[in-house]
C-alpha cells in the first residue's frame, strides 16, 4: 500500500504537502514543459510504496508484439547492465554503506521515507552479497543463460562500467578502477588499478557514478551528482559535483566537461556521433510538479543551471547567494521527462530486431518518484528520435512495476544486447529483464511505438 507522509506523521505538526496548481503530466513532456510557480513546504508532498517483489510467474508488462523474461534473478540490488559484443552481460550489483550527516530537521524524515522504497532482507537473514559485477553468459543469443559467475567483487558501491580494448573500467563511488579484461573471461583475479579519484567523502549524497567511453576510446566520461538538493550544504561541498567529468584513462587527469547538472546518469553517445547524452535527476521540494527531470545532449563547457536556476533562466528562490551571471548563460535541456520520474538509465536503440520506428530512439529507465503523492516514473519509457533529436510524446514501454498499490520492482540501467533485445536492471525486484520482439526482425515500418 502507498504510505503518505501525512499519514506517517499525523501525530506531529509537521505534516504538509507542496499542494498548489496541478499540472497535466502530458504538458511536461518535450522541449518546452509547463512549469508552475515554485512552492516550498516544510514537509514536501511524498508518496512511497511498500516493496513486495515479484511473485512466481509475474513479470512487468510490455507492448503487444514483444515478450519479456528474466535472464537473472536472485541478485542483490542490480543497478546497471552492460551488454558485450560476444553476448555476455555484465550486471552491476551495488549498495551504499553508511548514511549522511543530518543538517536539516526534515532530513531524517526524508531519508526514512525513501528507505522504505527499497527492499530489505527478511528478518533474521543476512543480506545477500552485493558490490560486485556478475557475468551472465548467453552463448547462442536465445535469452536463456548458459552460465553465471561473479566477474569481480569487493567493489565500493560501483555503478558505471565500460570496456575499452582489453580493459574493464569500473566507476566505484570514490574512484575509477581499471582491470585487465578479455571478453570471454568469467572471473577477474588481477587487482584493480586506480585511474582517478572521484568526489565522495562522508556526505556523498548522490553516490552512483555513471560512466561511458568516447567512441574512439580515448576518454572516459563520468557523472557526479550533487551533494545536496539545492546547495544547502554550501559551495565547498559541491566542488567538482553536479557535473560530468572528462577523464584521460592513460594518465588519470580529469577536468569538468559540463556543469550545473544536478545528478547526471545514463551517460552514452548518440550512435554514429560524438554527441554525449545523459538523463538528469533535477531538484526536489518545490512542489509535486517541479522540477521536471530531463534528457539532454551535453555541450562541452556547458552550464545547465543547478543550483541557481532550472530549465534555463527559471531561478530557484531558495539558493543563496544568487548568481545572475550564471543564470544568464544556463542552457535549457533538450527534452523534459516529467517531474520526479528519477531517470537513471539511458540506451539508444541500435539493434535490428525491433520495428524500424524504434531505430535510433531512446529507452529511459525511470526509477520512480518520491516527491509527489501520485506516482511518476516506475517504468521504462521510449522516446523517438529524428535527425538525432528527440521528438513527440514518450511511450510507456515497460510498465507494471507498481501493482495494487505495491512495488514489485523499480527499473534502473538499460542496455541493448547483441541480438537487439532490451535489458533492464530492476534493483528492487533483484532481477534483470530481457525484452525481445516476438516476431524477430520485423519488416520496415511495422509495429512502431505509439504515444503515451
């Protein structure tokens, strides 16, 4: 059942919500989302759902003409997935250890509410091993794994993973680490070598670090989320954060590639180009319909507003000091995904087995909202692209993670495997799902996506 903050805190005088003008969700998709006036409340509008996991035989829902099946179950918080050219699939299982310092009276309330949205080990049972990369092998590409092994373990809250040549790069929460790796290997025994330190520390509010390699393999790009919601911990806590960093894998030297991105995830290059794209988790606590999360191309040296503004020049009134000179140059994102959908995964479709209308479009793993009483996200959305740009309304592609007011799962990372199937990491359901087209390779123009 859904647990509203008002019900949980009815005995206190703190209960409240963002309230105010309600927005049609469809008005917040695309390049020019409808933005209401900001409304800050003592306690924000909150909705979380009891986690029950998947019952035997249950799966998420996919459109007609597609089928879905689990390729790995019994995982421990799978957050990301990488498909290799030889058919192997790397699954990043990750768990953050420890909490954060409390700096506002509402912080422990928020943290407690959010913790309920993640599954817990049963009473008296030790949690299963996490902070590792599991390899699943599908030799013939039929979606039925032939083997499974722990490729590398004892990692530190890993999330991003990339392969360049004969090296595997892992973005732990505090550093990028390189391992010698030859595709086909099922276990890495060599120690990892630190390539570069990443911003972390005792707060480390956004601990997941997304990672991708440039098309030529000469650079790595890593997403570093902010250490706060709207810089309430001060400027020093945000050094080299809310940014995408460019890293030279040979020397470990890094620099800020783009900034003002509150929590950038799903870093990936558009197929056949040198244009980097990402999905961004925007700020909370300005009301249930602010601020929309988004998908955007990332300009080198670009500034995207956080914390001083959002969607270009819309000023966040909470931030002190104000920086009008930065607000003036803030870049508006390419495509709004809606408010508080929590996008964490992004993959462009480059396979050949889905209908032609999916070619070059974007699949986005939306982990799901907490800062609103009615849910947004909790699905994998598809957005068409034309000429390398997003267009039209999003399509609900994988749904059913919320059923009967309870959470079966929550999607995170997404990837396309060598057969053209879509892979989805489900951290609450502890499963990786594989979605294939039931008819195999369809005729051009058949069965294209419809709008939401």
